[in-house]
């Protein structure tokens, strides 16, 4: 998160802390006891290993001198732990301040993209391994929206997993924007509102697993007549 690091360097002023010091993956600033993971594993004999917060940094992942630097009253660890929506609100309030002005603008742009793909609830410090499959796919999407060339072919496997209807509408708008700029978006998906928004549907079935795999219907969603998907598009939700 280079923009966040730049912001904290601007706040740190003459403290001598570099940009790297504000990255928990760099030896310059990470807690050396846990190597920036914030976790400590306790080996158990019979049960699975127990994961507890690192005793040196209490899970904050940084050294004390890095955590002494505060932006708007928050340490870099606090900022990484808050949801991007909450961070966006804080940044919006700080936008007029001269401190790290370009970094604030850059962060706001990144946050806006994360909210658009339905990741507003995540914190910037969230590990990939702790994300759901849908979250991880949408994070890749957010990153590529910021700097991928156009046109690009995107393949998604149930990108709407875990999304509420409200956020799903946002994701649909993002996909439509991508199609408009020339990208091709292909998604395997059950959610009716996403299927309905597609230009073209390929319905495979009639059932799942071994009872599926055959072409049931194909075409624009409004013109589908056969199969469960067509019935669901006329009302009701698709079976999972
Ligand atoms: Zn630690």
C-alpha cells in the first residue's frame, strides 16, 4: 500500500522513518518477534496448533517506534485494521489538510474502487488467506481496474459469493462499465441478478455435478425459455 506508506512518512516528518518502515512485510518497520504477521503459534500435542496474538506487538505487526507515529490520532496498524469505508470517511475529512496531500488523493481513489466491487467492509491489512473466494477475486478485480490494459478477458468463478443485493448491484455496474470499455467478462454464477444483467447466458445442467454438464439453453437472458435458469429469471431465485 505505497500511498498509505507515503502518508505516514509525511506525518513522521524528521523522525528518520522511511517508507519501508510502514510496511509490515519489510524488516525496516515490522515487529521482529512475529516478522510482521502479528501472530504467534503455540504448538499443541494433540490438538491443532493454537494461533495467538504476538506477545511483543500484541498483534499490531510493527515496532514501537513505528506505532508512535499517528495520523489523525491513528497508528498505521489502526488504519490497516479499519474498514476501507471508515478509512475513506477519515481521509475525506483530512482531504483539505496539507499533510500527505497527494497520498490522500491516491488512497481515496483506491478505496472508491474497493467499495465499487463490494469490498467496503474489508481492512487494508486483511490477509488474502483470511478472505473468502469471492473477496479475493474482487480484490484482484479492484487492483486490475486501477491499472490493467483494455481490452482484457476476465474469468470469474462465483464472484458474487457473500455479497448482499445492494453490493451485488454495484458489482454488476462495474462489470457493465468494463464491458463498455471493451473488456470481456465471463462468470460462472448462480445469483439471478447477475445472470439477468448478462448480455449472454450459457445455461449448463440440468442438475449439478454428475447430473449436469449439458447445454440446457443459451442466449440473452430475456429470451431464455427452457430450464431452471429461465424459470428463475422470470421470478424466484436459482437453486444453489
Ligand atoms: Zn509481533
